């Protein structure tokens, strides 16, 4: 794990991470957090967006500023506002939610980067695990509550989701996160 002490942290939250003031246990407030999915279909002409309705998570920050944690998403909770599409996304063609009910991100570090941070970890979907790294910003911080926003680019083929009738659907997807953590 990398300690943020060697980089310049300029936002209050990143300064608090660097100074050890965020040390302790944190829990995800699922009622105020959102994990979304964006993709393109119809050969890139139509945007598809969805939200996972069931998320949970927790994390820990050491006195040295090392961050670890886990975010869990219920694969079957995908909601694109199209029941037929949602059923298809839950099927073996995509998430295979009956066999693999959870999508997880195991965070191994959050490192200050300019005015934001880089989140590093491992994404596991459909029993396949791959490294994940994405830029994030802290959108709110008051000492006992922290909001983190970011976008991660994911190629679904890396997770065994290769269905693509007539080449209509993009293999590249954007995962959007708005995560609100509160101190335990």
C-alpha cells in the first residue's frame, strides 16, 4: 500500500488523509450512494444507462493514510428502466446474476493526485477479477462524512460478457460512482 505522505494534497479531505485525521472505520451510506452504468447500443447511436439499486460497503483508513475497503453491488439490482433489457442483463449473456450475485471492488489504496485522488483495487464480476484504477474527486467532506465521485472505464469482455448480437452493443462501458461514507 502506498502512503499519501509524499504527494501534495491540497483539498481539505486529501489533507486530512495525509495528516491521519481520516483514520478509522468508515461505512457506505447506501441510501445516498449511487453506482451507475453507461454504455452504447445500436452501433453507438443509442445511450444505455442504468443504476444498481443495491450497494453496500465499508472501508478503513490507517493513521498513515492507507485506505482499504470493499464495495459490493447486487448484480440483479440493475435498473435501466426497461424490464426486458434488465432481465437480459441479469442473464448468462451478461451478469449471470443467479450464479454470480455480487459485483465487488476491493480497494487497496486511494492516492492523492492533484486536486483529486486515484482509487486502485480489484473489480470482480462473473467470477473474474481484474485490476481497476480510476480518478476520483472528493465532492464533500466534513470530518465525519466523505463523498467520492468518479468514473471507471471497463471492457466487459474481460469479465466473460461477450454477447453482442450483430455487433450492436459496445464492449466498453463506463461505471459511474457517487459514494457517501460516514465514520463509524
